[in-house]
């Protein structure tokens, strides 16, 4: 939570944010606070300053170059937004957490993040549009269609800017072969054919690092906990396939294990700092049944 000693208070009233100016910003310009303490993006700050009620100081219109005084109330009125994605509740959202600024959902495997040319109305974006017609769908990080688990959605521009790159994810995966202990895969990833989504490791690719810890094995498959240092498309799937141990069910990358009928990958844990309150939030989502079936016969290592 926010430190009271910093003399900073934030009240969320609809799309209105109120900030009490601390002594450290006395005499400094409005823009310094917006871009600094408030953490607004340059793009959002510029758009707000051209709105009559975008930025107010003690209830009056203020310029971004005007000075602040300790105890002033700086108000930001975020613009109303409406999405262009069709509002279609393809599935019932499994909502883990929700407030005015963020939405955390547990995405099922098989549901795409965004509409595609052939699938305009059956994505997570469509579901969120139906649930929150007042907001534009902004996924902070993404999951492959076949991957299940936690997805963080920003409900306004400010939240999206402050959350971008500022989150941690932990995955569970079932990979072929026997894994013990922990390790790191450091192999660049590239796209061999620009017309296909398939990725591969190669010297011409982008830097990609995956950290893993073995949790259990049955002598044929292993359950792993995974943390990404980089976020390349298909990174986990490509990295384990490059070792000859593709994720169970991932026939795109050479797995012959079936079921599950998808890559056995699940985003199980998500940690981030709330863009308004400053509180550190951590959420978890249990491993889905299709992966649990594979893990049930495994012997767990003692951590």
C-alpha cells in the first residue's frame, strides 16, 4: 500500500484520479509529477492536456508547465473509452480479480487472446468487451491460444502504461524426458518462415532466456516450474523442443504425447504492482485438469 509519510493519496472516482502533492514536488511543474510520481505515459499526458477537464489543479484547469504547491490536489480525468472488438461472451470469464483499473482472468486453453481474420468473435478480447463495454481490451503480456492461465488486462491507458513490462509470471509445464534440479536455457529464437507462426532456435534469432525447476517426474515426463527472463513468441515451447523434450501435447514442436490435445503449459502465478494503489498483488491459478492428469502419476522431488 502507499506510504502515508509520503503525503500522497489517490482516490479513484470512476475514471478520475486525485493526487495530493507531496512536499518533494513543491515548486515543480505539473508534468514532472504526471510523468514521475503518477507514472503517466508521454502519449497519455499529451492527450490529457488538450482536454478541458483532462488535468485539473484544485478543481481548475491547469497547464502541464504550471508549478505545484505542497497539498495541492491534482486531478486526472481519463478519457472514456469504448472498444472496437465485438462484445461476444464466448465463454464465461473466470475472474480472479477486478477493479476499475485492472482485470485478472484465468484463461482456458483453446481461447485466443485477440480476434483473427477467420475468428472475429471467439477470443478473450470478445469476452472482456462483453463484460466491460466501457473499456478497451489491453492484455499486459499474452498467452498462446493453447496456453491456459492468468492474464492481466489493463482497463485504461494509464494502467497499461504503468504495467507494461512490470509484472512477473510463473508457469507450470509438462515436458518430455526426465528433469532434475534446475537450469537455464539460453538460446536465441527466430522465425524461419514469416508466413508461419512456427519458431526455432538459431544464432540469427533474438535473445531468449528460460529458467526452469523440476518439480516431479514419472520417468517419461517431468513437471516443471518455469520463469521467463525474456518474452519471445512460443519461447517455452521452442526452448524445450530444442532440447529434444517438447511439451506434452505440443505436436507443433514434435510431441507424440497425446493427450493433452494442446501444449501442456499453464500460467500459474502472476505478481505485479497495482498501477493506482501501489500495492503488490500476487494471484495464482490451479493447474487445469488435462495437465493434472499427467502430474498425478509423478513422484515429486523434495524442495
